C-alpha cells in the first residue's frame, strides 16, 4: 500500500527545498515524492504526515535514527564542554586509547575528523609526507570512491567530481576484480591474476608510485567484492615495492560484517574508518602505523571536538552492549538469503551481492537486457519509497543498507515492500 503525502507536506517540501542547490531535486527519490523527514525512531524515518518509512539507507546511522542512549550521552556532554581546539581532555584521551586498542598491532595513534572525505585527506597527506619526493604518485582501483574533496578525488574513480576535474589527476588506475554475483555459496568468481599482473608490471616500470589506496569492498560502485585471497596476494606485491597502503574502511569497516576492518589481510599502513563510530554525526578516524607517522613530514590537524569524541565513546559502548560482532554475522546470513531468494524469483534482478549487512540487487532494464537499467533501478527505489521503504540507489542497482540493529521482522518487511514495488513496476511495463 502506498503512503499518503498530504498537500501540506508537499508545500512544506517546496518551501524547504527553495534555497538548496537544484541538483538536490533531481537526484533524490524523497524529493520526487516530496517527502519531508521530521524525526526518526530506530529503523524508521517519520515524515511530516506521520508516515513511518523503514530506512534501508542507514550507512550513516548504524544504531538507528536518534538512538536514545547516544542522544542522552550527547545531551550530557553538550551541557559540559564542546570544542576545545588544541586543548586535550580526558575524554579525547580515552576515545583515542579505545580506538587504538581495536586496531592491529603496529598502530599506536589516531586522529578524528568530521567526515570520511576529511579523514581521507589526512591519510593522503600523512602518506605523501612519508614517501620521498619522487614517489608521491598514487595507485588506486577502478570503481573506488573516497569522498568529494580534491585530495580524496585523487584516488576515486566512481565520482561525478572526478569527471569534472580529470585533467590534474594523474593517479594510476588498475581494475578491481569483482564478481557480478557474490552471495555466500555463489560459485561465479573472477580471476584476479590479470589485476595482479598489471600491478606487478606497472610497479616494475613506474618508480613514481609510492602509495596504494584501496576500498576493500567497493560500496558506492555497488558492493564490489574481490575473490578470496586477493588482498593478501596484492599486499605481497606492494610490500616488495615498498608501497604504502591506505585502506578506506569508511563504509564497509565498522562492524558492517561484524568486524572493525573489512579486509584485515590487506595489512594497511594507514586506515580510515568509519560511519559506525560517527553514528550519524559523521565523525571518522584516521590511523597510521608508527613507522609511517615517524617518517611523515606532513602536519595534519586533529579535531578536539568533545561532542564528536562523545559520540565515538558512546558508539563503542553500543557495539559492546549490542554484541554486534556476534549478532551482525547472523543477520547478515538472513539478508544474503533474502537477496538470493529475491534474485531467483524475479527475472528483472540479474545479480545480487552482499557483504555483511549490505546487499545489492542489480537490475536488468527491459527485463532481458541492460538498456534503461539505471532508470529502472531508480524507479524501483522510488516505488519502494512510495510504499514505505527507503533504499539507496547506484547505477543499475538498489542497495539495501539497514542499520546494524535490524531484526528479522524488519528484514521481512523490507523484502515484502520490495516485492510489491517490483510487481507494480512489472505490471506497469506490461
Ligand atoms: C568508501 C568511502 N570513503 C569515503 C567516503 C566519504 O565519506 P564522507 O561522505 O563522510 O565524506 C565515503 C562516503 O560514502 C565512502 O563510501
């Protein structure tokens, strides 16, 4: 059943959108149905008319909308101390210690930033400051996304920003080996030897490359998952050439699959993580191995914002209280099963992939070919939203990105709505 959007809400939406960049209007499914968020509760976004929208675009809110415990901690801190510039606080010290103790051996310091893009800037600066003047060139993988700032664009390919500023980007790109289908039990896999060969050959001839940037599971380009063992093999090659490795774990690290790091076998020298510790405020951490921080001549600022530190402290408490390392993998199996069944049932869904509590359904356009697949995916996400389920949408895919606290009824409900939405589209197309 479709949710009802009142004329009042539509008018309020128009008023709220009046002074925003026009691009906002065209890209947002919510904008197209003029849905205006007023508040949130757990897995639900609540609009001005009181419609409850099951939110499966929750990368940034892994504990749900307005989680009570986190809100209480923020309110308490807000009455005490906000930003302290460069003055240290016991809270900041405690948060840094907690984060460092979660990281692999060799990391002994971290810094906090306001967003993933900013944390990537810091990682790139520290890495570039640690390599010699002749080795500052970056190698990255096609399909990566690291943010929208100029530095993070250096390593991103999946970004409108890169298309706008291609001329000054001299990053060396190598293909990401990724299967079209990647659910537990899927047998289709890709051969990663071509990529490994390209990396080997390139590093033999190009001495200007000193840094490799990885997005271990490519999120924004649609849950790109390399075959098992790939990162460990790549790591060996990079090590032979003394290349510093930055792992961007902003999206897929942070317990999305139950662990802090999505690909620990990459053994990064610098790591950036993640939406979970920011829990909706955007706070991200950057950490570098001791050898790197000692070698680096870059001076990067750190945010001593006590509200940001509070959210990280409270988020880490929630990870423990909710037993996410234990519970997320169980729910992830349910999500992958549901995606598998959906793919099997609908000929419009040609591929499905999942990594922890993140799944994608890849659409065929006209039911048999890829023509118009992007507009079909957008139409599906929009039809789902009209029925009370919010999804993310990238290219020809709809992404299912629930909170880390999603339960079985929540998953069932989401796939029920998705089913209705797809049936409605199929009926419309005749
Ligand atoms: C892998 C990855 N890196 C970096 C970023 C940039 O993070 P932010 O949007 O917080 O700047 C994103 C955002 O989605 C991301 O997915």
